[in-house]
C-alpha cells in the first residue's frame, strides 16, 4: 500500500512538473487547430456511438465555457442522446456574467431536471462551465451525482492574458449581487470587493459522494493544463488537442462515455420494481388494495 501511494505521488508530481516549453504559459495560437478535433470526431466510430458503453437514460446537464452558449455543446448533446442518455442544456444563457448569478441559474436548471426525472443529475462542464458545475456540486450534493470537467481551471481561475483581460472587462461590466440580496454596481465592486467573484479563485473539493473526473490537454492554448488537475492523480485524464476542441475531441468522448457508465445508477424502471417488491414484502402495503376493495 505504501509503495502504491508513493507511485501515485510520483505520477502526480510528474503531471505537475513544468517543461521549458510551457513555463511561459498557454500558447493561444494553437487554438486555430480546433477544427482538426472536430474533423477527428466526425471520422471516429465514437461519433456514431460505436465501441462505447451504452447509457442508462440518466440525465446529463451540459454547461458551456466562458463567452459561449449552449449551442456550442450541441454536438455533445446529440451524441449523448445517441448513446442512451437524456441530455439537457444548462439554460444559463451566455456564460459571461457574475459567477454567483451563473451558478444560481445553473442550480435552477439542475433542480428542474432532478424534479422532472426523479434521478440524480450528472454535469459535464467545459472550461468555466466546469467551475460552475463544481460550485453547484459543493452546494447541492443532494441533486448532483457526478461532474466531469473538460479543460476546467478548477485549481485557479487563470488563463491566457488576453482571456483574463476579457474576463476582467466582463466582471467590471456586470451587476453583482450582495449577501443581503441587494445589487452592487461594477464600480462599487472595484472599490469594496464584496462579491464572491472578487476572490473566487479556487472551489473546494465536493463531497466524496459525488464522482468527478478532469479531462485536460497539455496543448491547451487558453488554460494552463496544470490548473485543470485534481489533487488525486487517478481522477485526471489527458486527451490532447485544443481547449476549444475539447467538446469535439473523440478521445474525450470515449473517456466521458466510460466515466458515465462507471457511475450508472438504477433506472426508473428498476426503481419502480424495487418499490413494488418492497410493497409486496410489507403486509400493510400488500393488504391495502384488498382493504380498499
């Protein structure tokens, strides 16, 4: 057991060790190659659902990354439906607002999905969408059963300087809620830093009841891949490719299918059968129809 722990620690250090090429941070020009990820997906059998585990019909909510909308995840949405899951869009609109407000919108959506299906919800979040998913899982473990991150900066909200400049402009342009329920103007945020957005750099680890995994690429041109790593090396999966293309990456799709299959829960039909068996074993419930008759 000691040797296994030592090996895991070595792997973790090996993953986090910077190379001379990457010490300067992400190279955003690589992102123009995202179209190759999309083409690879279309040419892969995974796109048709071949060679991957079938789903159990459980609900999966997709959360887009910074400055994008649910439309960006339409390819993955259709693929999840093809392999047997029940996908849902996040409904948060464009992901360019106060993180607190975006998380509240996501919570409202996930709560509705949970109420509709009667089952715990899995969430797949790309980039900043993964951060929102992690925040929600921390706050509502009662309705979330699994989170999968695609290039999400879960360790630190740091990115390429141009992306950080855009994020700062967005933060300074939106209205931020206050703990007392009031709203705060951007200028007040800069002066007082009262909104949790101002210090929201790392989201704590959700409870153990929630399965989680992080998919990342060392060739990510927007996010430093080391900020996408979970502290437990076994939860990290390297897939390669671009940051933008992670939502089209066939290697990511294959891993996502396996992760979802590993966390399969009982289907609605099984839950109904279990309820029926329990009723049959309970003499009070079993006699109830006859008494009513």
